[in-house]
């Protein structure tokens, strides 16, 4: 569980969802790479495709990006009701 009240991990969001990144858990070069792609705390992401297996396709700042499930489990987001 996490310290935030309405947060989940990115992997749990269904296709068509929208969320704000709250935190990215972990260390290392892969976090730097996520930051380079625009995935930083405070950014809004749209889940384009999450079929329950394989990578999750998200849209961030108008660009679609494939995120592996292991990484998606480390991205804490707050769902946005639209």
C-alpha cells in the first residue's frame, strides 16, 4: 500500500483512464529515462491500452509510450475522473 489516499499503481488503470503521476518508486538509470520521456510527478497521462498482459500503452504530452508492467508497478498515480 502507499501513503496517498486515492492512489494506485499505473498497472491497475484500465484503458481509457486518465491519471496524474504522484511518485515514481525506485532508483537507477531507468528513472532518469522515464524523466527524459516526460514521465515526472505532476504530469497527466492517458492509458491508451491495458489489456492485462504485455506492455501498457500510455499517452504523455501527446506522445504514445509503451511501459513494461514491472515499471508500471512502480509509478504511483492518482486517477482523474473525466
